[in-house]
């Protein structure tokens, strides 16, 4: 069964002559969508799928969010009104008004209305449970109100079997309890950090995004010149340069292998509000290769490639570096300017301030440019292989602020 979840903001962008942007949020709370592929393996199931598409045009329905399904952590007794989950499962419950306890496809399950959601993983129910639910065997699934989207359709494989891609737009604020502030989009769950683990979370007033690409797929990138082509089709043309800074856009596919990783990337997207807010991120490329060790107190770096001055001196971007070291630590450096050494064979990167600690070539894993980006899409789609394995694609556009 194919499962996907979509989070969608709306941003208006006005671009000035020199390429700088003014961005405004047109939607403070994102719209949410889910899409599931259902296969009617029995005749009554196929009949139900066809009836659902045919008759439920604008009706509000309650849908299980199967991508948020998890195992019950602690046995639920008859008469009880609490359901216990691991805390990394709670992010899927934002905006949800109910929960379903599910045994299997044959026995089915039971829906309950939610009263509270606590940050320690305890769901409070509005009514008492009539049955006992076993820990580890019972599936707990969030329930949300939504409407079927207009593009729903079904395919009849033969007279008894129907397949259907159900596309649902979730309705916000439908009797849903408050989501705990301790687990909102400004809370990242703990995850091991192997790149720049001691770097700050903020840099020059914006978030520092340090989730590395998994390189399961190549990173595609392109550059957009900030210039107008003046061409009257006579054979002669000119360029009117608006800014010396082009814009790089890149596409990174993230393959996530835990619920925590999925939650944190979705939270980051919500913090950015789609295309609205910019952030700092490495290029994740080896942009500078040290030609010699740099002792503490030195205010420049020597690089093996000599032509940084020729290509980067005129621009206002590419003025920051992030140093990734082999021990997992990191360091941020600000570039004052570019030059060349006396031999003419090595590049020289002048720093805004002297080095506080030495940089040895054998200790450095990679030096990448630290660029300011914004997301280039107001929509984030999460494609689930399982509830704990998913794929997301981030499109990044380089900006000035």
C-alpha cells in the first residue's frame, strides 16, 4: 500500500531588480493531505470503495492516519482512559481528534475520542475502554477529520477487485485537543549528529540546518544568472547585469530510517513555513582544500586551488565556511576577501578574525561554503515505505536574506 503525506504552506514572493526578495506568508497554518492506496481484495471491500468515491462528495469523514500507526506501549485495561505511546509517535497526532486501537484486519478495532495529548506519550480518552488491549500487539492509530479530494478515482481490475487511491484533505481544528508545546515544530527530538556536532543552532540570526544528504541519489543543482539578455534578433545581443550574485538551486533527496528523523525534517519545514524563512546550510561539497596547516592566530587560509579571487571576489555571497573535522566537530569561519599567495599557485582566503584554534590538514574532513537558502517549494511530500522509513525531497534556493 502506497502512503504519502503532504504539508502545504502558501508564500508570496516579490523579487527586486537585484534579485533580493520580500516574502509574505499567506497561510499561517499549513494545509495537510494524506494519500493511501487501497485494494479491495474481497467483494464487499471493493463495493465499499466504489460507494465511497461515488457518494461521499463533500461529507466530513474520520480517517485513520496509517503512517502514524504504532504499537501500544503499555497494556490498556477495561475501564481505563489512557493510552501509552513512545513520545516519538506523538507528532502524527497534531490536529487529530481521535485514536483507534486496532487488533488486525479480521477483528478490526475501536475508535475513541481524544481528551488530551501529554508530552510524556499518554493519550487521554473521553470515554472508558470496554475491552483490554495487549501491549506490543495492539496497533494505535491517530484519527483525523477530512474530506475526499475531487480527483479520487478507482480502477476495476475485474468484477470483484477494485483498487483506489484515496486522497484526503484534513480539516483543522475539528474538536482536536491542544498539542503539547514541548513537542511542537520548535522542538527537535534527539538524534545522533555526526557532522558539526558542536556547532550552534543559530547563525547570524537564522537557523543552521545541518542534516546531511544521505547521497542515496545525486544532488542536482543549477545556477540562474541575475541578468537580462538584450536581444533584438539582429545578431547582436548584450547582457544587462543586475547583480554579481547568481542564484543556485539544488534538490536533495532524504531517505529517513526512523520516526525521529521523519518528525524532525517535517518540523524544520514547518519552522520555515515553506518558502517564507531563510536558513543557513552547507553546500555539502568540498569547496576548499587546504594547501597548508593554519596555526591559531592566523587570519588566512591557503588553498590548493588558486583562482578563488577571480570568481568569488565580486559577489556578496560565498563569504562563509563551515569546517567539518574527522572527530565530528565543526567550526564556522567568515571570509573577508580572496587573494593569491606570492607563488601564484595557491589561493588565499582572508578571514574576518584570526583562527581561535589551529586547522591541520589531516584533521579536516571537508570545508564547505555555508550559504543562506530558503526552501523553493511550499509543499513537502513524505512518501512512506513503512511507518519508520520515508523519503522526502527538499528544493533549496540561494538567497541574500
